[in-house]
């Protein structure tokens, strides 16, 4: 039995992570932690969360319960205080007693939201091993909590049923229990909207005070970065393209394809970072049939961010993109070596930190992207946390359980305080801006009319998209609990596919 009570978390547990690991659980900032009597109808939730940026959920507060609404389907989760009378609401998708004492998660982002709130002491099962990157969640998985037993669905159901709530993604594995709750933070149309899902998770733990404080800090830091970037870099905005290559597989009729991502949140954050997005005419799910047509669309791009699902080195990227002699192409992203992948932070098995902290810490993500677009925005230059310059052979950073020092602490935000940073003005003659067109503030729109493309709509596009989307949206969340190292990498890839397309 790996599930240890807190009091039994003694020397044995401590010895397996950093010797200095703190195992104290704080209750500061949690409200109404005690159960009430059924006759008590006083207002328990005096600190509420207001949702400002997120568009896909809402929370309504009542005296002893909360209603969390799914705004895309009007489905409803009823969260009621333990001990209180279960409210009679006949259209509810699930009734959950709060504050949740035993929780489980199938997705890396749900796990990280829980860690950010400092309520990971409630986690009993995680379906995300071994792709989990967060050091303390790795430590929990290694020493304290169980993964789901995916080889035995009866055992998995039993594990799920033993919890008050099981956080999952739509289309995820084993969503057929009565305590399944979906979150879709990755579908939000802005980075702040994604981050604000911390309030959704907080509602289950009566952790509104923590969530409001956390989100308020993220939001104001984000807004400060956006304002300073706009002030300093409005007239020198590099064009950023988010791209991916899909190798031939059984899911795409063994035909390779190339893609540009049009995720809404990316437009917003790229503009906020003092840059411009590469956009194209036509439907926003364009798949290129040939490497050449894809490369043509990248001709005026300054910075490439490659999100292909397999990790690889620069030479492999060039090969996959059909570039045999880079010196023959005068694309500025190539000539100035501005080719990034969001894969700098990884787990030993190749899980990407990209699917964890940047979803909640929108300010840290924006800071990173400003660092990609304007590397000298701070005096001594900026090294991004998640973006790795592939063209410069930058190496990955691997996090393990030994990097955890405070297993039950709230995961801290890695962003610097923008207000204390003195942004440096751009020098257009600096090599960092070589090829960047000045005084262009609009996104760059590439005309697709002459390209070999298959057009589709978001999520359910043409033939290629169909098969790959199908495979990713039905298989990807399942991936998150892949146990073997080999399948973990493939499965993380599948999740990446889902996130890339889903936007
Ligand atoms: C351990 O964590 C608790 C709760 O977060 C905190 O109050 C305490 O200061 C920490 N102790 C050490 C030694 O870091
Ligand atoms: C959800 O409810 C709102 C307002 O009650 C309504 O306008 C909308 O059409 C509903 N959506 C669905 C999918 O039922
Ligand atoms: C379900 O009930 C809640 C609360 O009464 C309401 O806000 C929501 O719109 C309802 N949903 C549907 C689909 O009727
Ligand atoms: C998971 O299920 C398999 C197959 O039933 C079983 O052999 C294994 O012991 C179970 N593991 C856990 C941790 O329950
Ligand atoms: C699967 O798990 C159930 C419940 O724990 C157990 O009764 C059953 O024997 C397991 N099946 C196998 C094949 O191990
Ligand atoms: C849930 O779904 C799994 C397959 O995904 C199935 O084996 C299991 O019996 C189902 N459990 C319930 C309670 O329906
Ligand atoms: C809302 O419903 C849609 C459609 O069923 C689902 O994809 C999504 O995950 C749900 N969101 C939440 C927060 O439950
Ligand atoms: C799959 O590829 C083969 C060979 O290129 C082609 O003949 C076939 O029509 C393709 N099938 C689909 C469904 O695109
Ligand atoms: C991208 O460009 C197309 C074609 O001009 C336009 O319709 C669309 O609104 C643009 N997308 C964004 C997010 O600006
Ligand atoms: C990166 O590594 C490749 C392969 O080892 C090498 O050919 C290339 O010169 C290196 N590039 C840089 C910028 O160090
Ligand atoms: C993680 O731990 C390793 C080994 O102790 C250490 O070398 C590395 O610097 C740590 N990484 C981070 C990001 O703290
Ligand atoms: C860009 O705009 C600024 C302010 O309007 C102007 O001073 C500058 O000459 C322009 N630069 C170019 C290259 O057009």
C-alpha cells in the first residue's frame, strides 16, 4: 500500500526525495474545511471567485452549495458542503461533496492546477505517470500515491469510485464514473482564460481565496508584461509561426503532412509579446500536402516554433521540413537560427513541462515568449524556461522527484516580477532583429491560394485531419497514464497532437 497517511509520512518517505523535503500541509487560505450539520443553512462561501477571462465555465454560489456550469453544453456540476442536505437539482451531471478530500486526475494540467492550489495532499491516483514533469508530483507518484491500474478496468473503476472526484478531459479514459468532472482549459481562447481555470479547480476544495490571490497576481503581472512589450516593441514585431510535422503513420494513410497552428490563445499571447502571428487565408485547419508548399508559407517568418510530437535535433527538423541546404534559403528564421521547440523542460521519459506550468502561469509564458521575440528585453539577455533554441543546439533540462523540496507546497510561479524589470528598447540593427520588418503591427497573412493544401475546419478537418484528430482526441488523454517509457513518449506525442489541433 503506497498510500500513506500524513502522520505516517516519516523518515522512509522523506529519504526518497530531497533530504530537506518539507511534508507539512498548510490550510491557510482554505475556507469551510469542516462539515456542517444538515440543518445549517448559513452562507458558507463568503469568498467567491468571479470569472472574467475564461469563457467555458461559470460558478454560481449558494449558501451551502455551488453550481459549476459548462457553458458549451449547459451541463452542471453540483458541489455541496459535506454534511449539508444534497440540493435537489435535477439536471446535474455530478454531485460532489466538498471540500474534496480524495481526488484523482487523468490529465497533467489538472494535476498541476491542484498542485498550484497546494491541495495535492488530496490526490490519491494520478493517471499521468510517467509523463508528469512537476518534480513534486513525480515525488508523490513515486512514493505516496498510486497510478491508475490501466491494465485492469475493474481495478481502475474501483480506484476512481474511492475518490470524491476524478478530473478528466472529454474523450479521456474511463470517464464513465459518476464522479468524473471534465475540464477544458486547453480550449480557452486566451492565456489568461486558460489560467483562470484555477478558479474552477479551487471551487472543489473551497480554495477560492488561494485561487483569487494566485490568479490576481498572474493577471496583473501578465498585463504589466503586455503593456511594457507594447510600449517598447510596437514598431518591431517579429513574425512567429507555430508549426508541426507529422511523420507517416497508420493514422494518416502513411502520408506525411505539415501544419501551422492557429490556436486562438497563441494569437493573443504572440501579439501581447510584441510580435506578430503568421496567419493564412482560408479555413483555420490547413494541412500542407508537400514540404515545399509548407516552406513557401514560412518565407517571411522570423521565428519558428516547432511543436512536432517527436523530439528531435535540428538536422532532423531540417530533413522533416524538406530542407537539404539551409544556406540556399534566405528565410530569416533559418539565417538567424531562431528555431525553437517548447520542450526545454522534460521528465526522464520525455513528458513535456510545456503541458503543465505554462497553462496556469500565463505571465511566465508571456515572459518566455517576449524572451523569444526580444531576447535582450532585460539587460543581460533572457533564457526562456520552456522554449529551447534547436538551431543553437540548446539542451533539455530534466526534472526528477529529487528536484522536489516541499511536496505539499503551492507550486510557485516562475515568472519574474515585471514591475521591477527595466525593459530595454529594441535596436533594429541588432542581429536579433535581422530580417524583421519594422513598423508592421498587423499579423502577417499568407495567401494560400496557390498552395497544395487540404482545408478543414477546426478539429474535424479534411481527410488527413479526420484520421489524426480522431486518433488523438480519443486516444490522447488515455496516453497520460501510459506506464512504459516507450509508450509514454508516443502517448505524450498523441496528447501534443490533441492540444495542437484542438485549439
Ligand atoms: C513547511 O511548509 C509549511 C506549510 O507550507 C510552512 O509553513 C513551513 O514554514 C515549511 N517549513 C520549512 C522548514 O520550510
Ligand atoms: C445554454 O443556455 C443558454 C441560456 O440559458 C442558451 O442560450 C443556450 O442555447 C444553451 N445552450 C445549449 C447548448 O443548450
Ligand atoms: C441546469 O440547472 C442550472 C441551475 O438550475 C441552470 O443554471 C442550468 O442552465 C440548467 N441546465 C440546463 C441544461 O437546463
Ligand atoms: C493491476 O492489475 C493487474 C492485472 O489485474 C494486477 O496484476 C496488478 O497487481 C494490479 N496492480 C495494482 C497496483 O493494483
Ligand atoms: C482486476 O481487479 C479486480 C479488482 O481489484 C480483481 O478482483 C481482479 O482479480 C483483477 N483481475 C485480474 C485479471 O487481475
Ligand atoms: C467503464 O468503462 C470501462 C471501459 O473503458 C469498462 O470496462 C467498465 O466496466 C466501465 N465501468 C462501469 C462502471 O461502467
Ligand atoms: C462541456 O461539454 C463539452 C461537450 O460535452 C465537453 O467537451 C466539455 O469538456 C465540457 N466542459 C466541462 C467543463 O465540463
Ligand atoms: C491512401 O494512400 C494511397 C496511396 O497513396 C491512395 O491510393 C489512397 O487513395 C489513400 N487513401 C485515402 C483514404 O486517402
Ligand atoms: C486570420 O486571417 C483570416 C483571413 O484573413 C481571418 O479571417 C481571420 O480572422 C484571422 N484570424 C485571426 C485570429 O486574426
Ligand atoms: C549543432 O549540432 C550539429 C550536429 O552535431 C552541428 O553540425 C552544428 O554545427 C551545431 N550547431 C551549433 C550552432 O552549434
Ligand atoms: C534538479 O536536480 C538535479 C540533481 O540534483 C540538479 O542538478 C538540477 O540542477 C535540478 N534542476 C533544477 C531545474 O532545479
Ligand atoms: C517607423 O515609424 C516611426 C514612427 O512613426 C518613424 O519615425 C520611422 O521612420 C519609421 N521607420 C520606417 C523604417 O519606416
